[in-house]
C-alpha cells in the first residue's frame, strides 16, 4: 500500500507536469495554509453586537430552532423546565459533564431529573453548551471533548443548547478564529458540529419532514451576558 | 457498480414512457429550481462566492499532490490512518479488511457516492457483512435493491405510495393496519428501525464532502443527522473519499459551504456540517476508537491536466441535474452509472471510458442551464462537446451520422455552394409543403419527424434576408429592431 501512495502521487505529478520540488509549489501551499485568507464574507452579519445577536435569533428561528432569552445563568434551569413543560416532554434531561452546566442551580427544580454523561438510547432530552453561535445563518458551533460528548447532540429527540450572547459571532470565519485561539493553530477538537436547526429530510417527494435521525426539536437558551445597551 | 451507460438510448426511451417516474420527477422541477433561485437572490455576495470557490479549487488542484500530503500528515499525527487506493477494487478490499479486523457483522453507512462508485455494499454482503444505509433516501433504495437516481436525493424517482408499499413489504414485523398515509409516518418508522442499528453496528462508514489540509478534518454535510450517528457510535469510523475533495483551510471550506447548500436544496446552510479529525481522544466519553480514511483515485489523476480537469471542482450539489431538461425527462437511472445529469455526462466517460459511456455527452440540448447554476462554474457544455469530439475521432459515432456530417462539412467549407444548395432546398421544401405548412415525414429526417412535424420553410433563407437588409442599409433584420 505504501507503493500505491507513491504511485498515485507520481501520477498526480505527471499529470500536473510537476515534481514535489518544483520551485515555488511547496511555498505556495505552506503560505496558503499559513495565511488563512478569507474569501468574500457576506456583509449581512457585520452589525453592532446587539443587532448581531438579534440576527442570530432571527436566522435560528427561520430554520425552526426555538430560542428563549434569559437574563443570567441562574435562570437556565427554570428555562429548561419551562421548555419541557411547554412541549409536554418528560421532566428528565441528560446534561454534558461540563462544570459550567453541572454547576447550575438544578436543585431549584426538584421535579426535574438531571443526569450527566454521554447520551443513552433512551434519553429524551439533552442539554449541552455551545462554543459559539454564528449569526450569519443561525448556526450553533459545538465541539467535542471530555466535557462535551458528541452523542448528546444527535441521539436524543430533543436538544437544548445553552449559548451566551457574548459567544455570538457574525460569520463562520469569526467562529474559527475563536476556536483557533482556544485550541491552537492547525488544531481542532476531535469533532466540531455546526448545527443549523433540527434534523430534517426531503427524501419523500421533496416534502420537508422534521426529526429524520437527529433531534426533532432544537431549543436555544440564550443567556444575555453582555448587559443592556 | 456495473454500468448500463452503453444502453442509454434504450434506457432513456423506457424512462420517458414510465408514468410513475414522470410523476416523481415533477417534484424535481417544482422544488429545487425555485428554492435555489431564492437562496441565491437572498445573498448579494453569491456570485462573488462562486468565483472564489472556483479559484480555491483551481489552486488546490494545481497543488493536489502537496495538499494531499499535508492532509495525510495531520491525520497521522492525530492517530488516524490514511489508505491510498488506485482502483475501486483496491478500495473495497481495504474497507473489507478493516471491517474484518474489527470483527464486524453489521456496518452502518452515511450517504457516499464514492461507496456507490466502488460498489461497496455488494462486496460487503458477498463477504458476510451486512451494510445498512442510514440516509432515508439511501435506506429506501437499499430496500428496493436500486442504485441512487440523484446525487443528493437518491430516491427522487419514487412516489410516496411506492415507498409506503416498500415499507409494508419489508417491515413485516409491524402491524399491517398501521397508518402510513403521511410522509411523517414513513420518516418516523424508518427512524425507529434505524436507531437500534446505529448502536449495534461495529463499523460506521461515511463519505466526505471535503478534506481539510490545514487540520486533517473530514467534513460531512447532512440534514438528517444520520452521518453523525454513523460516525460517532461504532468503534471504527471509515471515511471513504476521492482525491479531489481536499481544500486548504477552514476559510476556504467556509466559502464553498456558502454555495453548497444554496445550490443543492436552496437552504442557506444544511442542518449538520460536521468536522471530524480522528479517533476518540483521552477523556472522551464517545467517538470511534479507530479512524480510517480510504483515499480513492479511480481515474481522477488521469483527468488532471486535461480538458476535463475542471470537472474535479465538482462538490456534488446536484444543481446541474436539478436544472437539466434531459434529467427532468428521464431521471437518473437511464444514465446507467453512479453520476447522472450533466456532471455524469462529463464524469462517466472520464472514469469508465468513452467506449462505454459515449452516449451520455450526447444527452444534452446545450441549453447551458447546468453551467449557469453550477456553483463551481464548471463549463459542462464545453466538456460534453469535447467528449463528442473524442467520440467522433475514435469512430464511435454511428456511420449514417458520420456520413451526414461529412456531407455537411463538404458544403460548409464552400460557402457559395452551401448558399446555392440551401436556397434551392428551401425553395423546394417551401413549395412541397405549401399546402399543409409542415411535414409529417421526410426522407433522411426520420430522427426529427418521429417525434414532431418539420415546419415547411417560408420565404427566403436567413442569409438571403440578411443580405437584403444590409443592402437596404438597416444592418439588421427589422423584426429584432
């Protein structure tokens, strides 16, 4: 198989009439990867902070994500309980083993059963934390790690995501910059999920049906941590 | 998969006579075109993004060897394995080997056109491993033992009633009197059945929309979330991807993602865009223990540096077939191999040979809609023309057509003679057809009159009219003034 590698690379180079060492080629590739130059970035999300957050909410709602805005972390457990009640869902959630989520005042919701860990097949609702919200298309960015199992984003029928207003960015490129700042150049978490609305399919006569395999419902609890302007 | 592209004319004739297919294909015309147009109109930067997307791929293809090496280095650093495969047979053997090493009994699969290209399911089944398609459309056609008829909507050739009948046939453990009237009920039934399978599977296989050289990520774009369950739950994840999927950076992939969903389904962004970089890391509670990337050439390195290189920019959005009048009439199966529509007409001869697939580039009226909507600005009509030239050069074109073209070429190179005979012919046909104004049948024109009448010429030829107007000093025919 090592031979195959050399063979295929050789064929590519013959077709390109180049060799690996052709002057300038390697430099061009390294420069391109190093520069991380942006292409045309849509102007739509180039807005003052508060309006950017409003755009995120509008775009999220346009793809059938529901959004509840709360004033602080302290209100998150109540917002979770309210959402479950409003949707007639069982008062049980599986939260990611993230200290920021585990440390919330869940005890104030005595009727709500809260467990943390990776998702089980029988879990109806998960609660996870986002890394960023992309206003451009109402997209959530979630990253895997010991405190953020990926299964929570896909296995349960209902997915609740806690997002802070200060985590909302305009375009995807700004989200990548935040992630690079956290992880280091050229490093990504094992899995990064861009999530834009609940699971859907158009495979039966092109009619859109929700809840194909992933969550039927996607709910964002937006914590207003930037103060009122 | 086994090609039937050589039988395209018969396939196409059968397809246009199939009323069920016609009904199903109406959804293509009605749905995709309008949604794409709206999504494009909503984004002022859309045309600039198409230019940028084209340039990114052109740059990458010109340095493809180096970007693949950079990509591979990152995967290896992150604990994954890259397997280079020259042919379809090598790729399916490699995948089988990985599955066997994992002791796999069942394998879940996300949607992958490359898996279709290498006929993976048949190979796994023949070797005692059960592949389970998890994309709803792919699941439906797997039940029917059919290939996909569209690259993003594999079951687009089927009506709801056909799918309901298939579910009743195959899901016979469920109550026969259950209500499957609504599409939602069918979706829910498939969801219920597949959930267990995700958890049981030993290996998950996905395709890749992109591979990123900067960080070794493979990217899948889905709406259902099936690809994510497929790659997260089993202990082994295999990505199967062709060489040209690589792009340099996250910024580059962001540009292309902005044109992908809009061109495909008219969504601004698909529900799930997932970047995965390797196996489970220390402390992770889920994710695969092994991560393999099967990199497939299968003829692509031979397209590089030729007039077909631009086709390697394709991101498999399906816009060209969604807008193709030929595809609308015959659907995808008639094309006879993995990739239908205009991109299939260009790719198929490149990958399996013009001898087998020479009919496909002829399945075009050159209306140009495919190129007009292609997010990567692939000059599809021009490339189909190249294939027609190759077909002619290799004497694959039928003899009567070659003879006819020879006669035409003789006159076309002699303008005076051409005008003389065109004028005579026009007058003769005009006189013959004066009474009816059209011909039902005409010698040597059976190909035309089999399907429609030929209108009888009225008055002088275009060249004569043109000369007349010029003489009158108008410069152009009055009708267009």
